[in-house]
C-alpha cells in the first residue's frame, strides 16, 4: 500500500515562473492537507481539501497560491510568479476521513523541495 | 489549541530509553496529545496520540499525567535512526484539520 506520493521531489524555478506541486494521497484517503516548511523554521499549515472542495485555506498566502483536489487525479498546489521567499519544503498529508470525525494521525509524504533562483 | 512547551534538545545513548517531556498546562478536557517526528527534513511521521490514558504502540509509549498538564513520550530502546525532531501537539479533532507544529525537541541518539 503506497504512502502519500509527492512529486517532484525537487523543483527549481526562476523568479516569475509557475510551480506546480502534486500530491497523491494514500489509497482510500479523500482528505488532503498541505504544509510549508521554510528553511530553519517549523511546519506551517496552508490548506485542507476534500475532493473538489477547499475546506480551510486559512494558512494560504492571499496572492499567487492556489490549491485544488479534483475528483480524479492528484491534489495540486500551484504557486504563480514565484519569488525567492517561496523557496521551502512543501509537505502533503492525507487522512481517510474528516479530521473532526475522529482522532488519528495523518500520513505525510516526503515533500517537494522548491528552490527559486 | 493549547500551547505546548518542549526542551529544544536532548541526548540519549543508543539502546537506552529516550524520555521526551512535553508541558501543556492549558490543555482542555477534549484536547488530545499527539506526537510526530521529523527525521532529517523528511515528511513528519505520526508516532502516537492519547487523551488521558497511557498509550503504547509498536513505536513508543505515551504517558499522560493525571491532571493532563504534561506528558512524556518514551522510546524504549533508542537507535541511531530515532535521531529526529519530535513534536508534541495538542488539539481538538476538528473540521479544520490544522496541526500547529512548534519548535519541537531535537533528539540526538549517540552510539
């Protein structure tokens, strides 16, 4: 049973380009969470999505960042017009049901390391 | 979600038990204690969680004090591969799904 798959593992973008990060949740999981870890800092929540719905985007920067989790396919975190400050590790986690529906741990992927040059 | 306090770093000898403390003095009655760890910039790994009873699984044990104001994560026989940052998180299972990670404790297991 494959875990949470994130790709690419490493992504290099020039300032002004777009970055697209993909996350395939564990089989049977329909809830996805994105976190960002800036260099030498802790993990920060960005967004929580269910299939075709954004449930909580309170941690998303107001501009340039968007996320989706379509009915088919992986969840996508999209960063438009990247800047050097976007350089970070982006982690995705998944769960089988709503986080309010029970107490359990999330399964995280290995992350995508984004470097903006 | 209640705030947690952890020592910034700890050392442990290989083969010995590692006891990682966490203070959560403002915890409320319906908040759970969760532990995750992050090994060298990999994705966080869920370890264990509990509400008020002590818990044990194949990875670790969680001891929660009777007043629930603090807890201890125990790795019974630490190995070099247990070197990681350990995060104690207190939260109510809610519809937001948000985990608030603090600075954690960096555990260094030494040979």
